[in-house]
C-alpha cells in the first residue's frame, strides 16, 4: 500500500485558497445557513468570479469559481441553467483546474449558462464523510455540492434549477455519485476517467490511497471496507447503477497506455498517469457494461490508448459540451 500511496501522492496537491477576497457577495443563504461571504473578480474579468463560501456542511470556507453568462448583467430578470464542472484529485485540479487547463472560458462565452466549478476538499469524494459515526458538521461534501451550492447559485446568481455535471477523475466519480444519490439534481452526468467502482478491489485501493495522499484518514470517509461494507456500497455508482436511470449519461476513459496526446507529458509524471488511467479505465468499462446490462441508456467513449491527464479531458469537454447545452435547454 505504501508504494501506491506514494505514487498517487506524487501526482496530487492540496487545493489552495486565495489569500484575500473582495467583498460584494449577494446577501443570500442556503437552508442550512451556508452563504457566500466574498467575491473576487478573476484577472480583471467581471464575468469570472471566485466565491468564498462558508459551508455549514463542509465546516469550512470553500472556494467556487463561477463564470457568468455574457448577458447576465444586461438581463437582470432572466434565470440561467448551470453546468457544474467537478474537480479531480491530481495536479491543478482544485476549483481552478478547469479554467487553468481547458478553454472553458471561451466555451462559456456564447453558451448562455452559468459555469460552476466547486472545490471539494483535498480528497472529499463528493461524499458526506462518516467520521466514525460522530455527528460532525465536517467534510459533508455531498451536502455542499448537491444541496448548499445549488441553492446559493439559484438564489444569488439567478440559476433556474436546470443543471448538468461533468467531472474528471474524482470529479467523474462525483458526477455519477451525486446523480445516483440525489436524483433530479442533475439532468446530465458525464464522467471523464472516473473511479466509478470504489467498493471493488482496485477501486478500494485507489480510494484509500487518494485519501491517504491528502493526509486524511481513509476510514473516516466511509469506514472500514469490511465492517462498513454497506456504507461503501451505498457510495459506489456501479453498485447503484440502476439509480442513474432518468439522467442522461456519458462515460469516457483510456486504457492507460500512452496515446496520441501524451507526447508532451513529463517523463516523471507518465508512470502515475498511466496507472491511474488503467485503474479508472477498467472501472469506466465495467460501469458501461453494467448500465447496458440494466438497460440504462449511456454514451461511452472508451478510446483506447490515453493516460490520466488534461489533454484528454479537454477533448472530452468539447465532445460533451454541445449535448449538455441541448439537455439544459430542453
């Protein structure tokens, strides 16, 4: 286990929090009291905001990057659909990852949607942590992402309740996990290289390694895998694949072998990127098979050679973006 944890740690960093934030947040609250305490304009662009959220569920100040539609200020009575882009666990994949590593800012220009990019802790797994059965308002990331944040976006930034979610790696897990556990929150869920079977043998190892790499206690997440098997399985999208019925689904992953977009990947990063994609690719393939067994419609792009890195997720964002907008407009 130590070697695997070390390898995951080599491609993981903890998300940063801006040193300062400008005031000016809307005076709105989620039902549990969570609220935006500050807004920061990013790079002088008034349509790109970093929100500092005081989350009652997470028990912490949490960051969210928000891109407003082009006509958001000019149409003050209009409400907007939202695309949620969920972060992963590897390098530069906190709430700033999508805007730093893809052209989502340009895609958003003519999309007519809110683009919401939340943080989810250093390895939060988009889950409400078990915390050894203690009733703690701590690391409740499912509550933050699927309850508090949509309420804040709808009430403070004129969301209309129509949402799509796409995520990479751990964020891909999050998109499917939240769609299964919170039906109706998202109309569309896309997983790019997601670890979608955490209760499986390879998924268990990967899950524990990711949490440990963030210097957190793996058993605080869902408990011991054997003693708390029901809790692990309750948070496993593959086990609960039938609950995804009614959400439009998209899956993609490579097989971990170097592919056409890996030429510029640093040689020291390549082994970790290969291993992570091999594990996530196997889980994605299994999920696609399980959904088809159940008769749950899914679009799957299992593209063969390709590793766990941004060049592939940028491509997948472009493949899914038009369909996400269609689903939100329907």
